[in-house]
């Protein structure tokens, strides 16, 4: 079965993760999907185990001794930023470079002028959404490619390889993909997450990341009697956001530039809570961004009184390059494999998170590979069938080169 055929099947299962759930995995659809994958692996005569935390780990036995043990990792959940229920994928054959209308009933259009990656997809076959949900290529394209690699290895016993460990994680999109993972149970020498974008891309740098919760406490008074008494927490919250650098927002940054992203705000005149994510590749600037939050809070507390503004900052993960620079062979292996597929490696920093970052800090070197998916976390998401095939070929090349 081709990787894209698996993707078409996998996106039908709603695995959207839930950031407020206290369960782990956070949603039952993820467990349902894991069980489906376990069944597929069993049909390939590959043993797997789904543990109490929702991690599915399978191992393909080595047929060549004394070569590295490699783990291939993908997450099963989809982002809560857009619905993952009732996904209705469609295939655009031989994309001609024009605008793609996603839905006859809406004005949603995949426009190459807005999404320049489409300009590199002319002539390819694309899988898109119908404009009402995300697609789920993040990261079901990666899941499909890992499963396709597994099928190839089991149906081509002449292909030499060391032990190959397949790891499927839940809740990556809500920051908990490796919360309970046991690296020792994986037992690999190194790993790759298949969770990137363009096939041929390798990423070994990611953001340092933190989550900031800003709580503004005001004084709620009847608006008819509010003069000199009311302190509207919503207005103070807006003032707090205005104190942060305007040039450090997602919509004004790219490549190695960090940002502060206000992604959730709830409240009323009496109390407002803002949720931010703080991101930067540079550890020094990352720490300065956190200081900006503390300084803004101190300014408002001086202006409006103590305890008006409280800031809680929790580190999420760190730039894996700090650890991977001690394991250049893992990166060089992937670069060599990409070149053997007759394409030039695309070395890009990850402007987001990855299970690989935390795994690397847990002692398992784990850069990230592209899967052929684009425009993640929303209805403009799409995947290239040809790039998905290429992603599979790259992984098989990595395995082949590792046995030399």
C-alpha cells in the first residue's frame, strides 16, 4: 500500500487532541487509531505494544548484526486549532499551478500567491481538505510513511537493516507527546521524527519554548457608578500586550526570528487571563523575552497597584541543536540519504516544537525529517503524494546507508 493511501484512510479517524483534558491520551480517538495501527502491524507479523500511556512501540528485528538501531517516530494526534472530525480529503491530479477552490459552498481558496509552496508542486498530485476541517497530514503523513517503511522491510527480506523501532506518540500537538515516554524501552541508538514539511528537509534546530499565563485582576463596578473606581481587567490586559515588542509576533517573524504569541484570552471586567507561547532559537534572546513579560507585569503593578498583574512562565522544551551538535553523524546520515535520492537537502530550523526536541534532551538524538505536508493546523493544509513517496525512499536510504 502506498503512503498516501494510508493517509486517506487515517485522516478519517478523529484524533484531535484536547489541551484541557486531564486524560492521557487526551482524547479516545487517539487510542482507537493506535489500536488500528497495532492491527496493521500484526498483519505484517510485527509485534507491538500499546502501553498504559498510549505509546505504541513496535520493533522489526535486525537481519544484519552490529549495525545501529534506528527509531522512526510520528505522532497520531491532530491540532485542536481546527476540527479533525469528518475530514473529507480530495485528490487534485497533476496540479497545474492555479488556484484551488476547496469547497463550492465557501470562498476558501488555495492560492499560490498566498501559499508559495504550491509553486513547487506543479505537476504533482495533491491531497487537500474540503475547506471545513484540517487534513491531518500533521502528522498522519508521518505515520503513513513509517507504516509504509515497515511494510517494505517485511516484504523485502533481502533488504539488510539493523533493528528498526517504530514509535507512535499521542498528544504532541498539546505539548505532551513525550510526557511519559521511556527512552530505555525504545532502545534505539538514534531516531528521526517524521513530522516536518517538504520531503528532503532535515531539521536539527528548533525553538526554545515556554508557556506564559498572564492573569489581570481588576475591580468590577457597576458601569453607571464606575468613575474613579473601576479597573477594567480587559483594558489592562490590552495594555499588557501593547507593552510587548510589536516586532516579536508570529505575523512579523520568520526563519530564526522568535516571537510571543497570544493564542488565548478569556475574561471580563473583573478578571482576564491571557495565554502566550514564547519562542526563540537563541537561548539568550529567549531569556530576554521572558524578562519582557516580567517587566511589563512590574510596570502595571506599579501603575495600578500590587497583584494587578501576575505572570507565570513555564519552560516547555529547548533547542535540540544544543545536544545534536555532539552527534553530527546522525545528521550527516540523513543528508547523505537525501542526496542519494537525487535531491539537495533542505536544512531549515523548525519554527515550532517536535517530540524530537524532548527526546534528544532525554538522550535519544532525534532530528526531524520532512513528510510532504504543508499549511498545517488549518483547512488550507495539503500533502503531495509524490513527496510522501520520496519521504519513504529517504528513510529507506537512511536504513541502507546505516548498514554499510
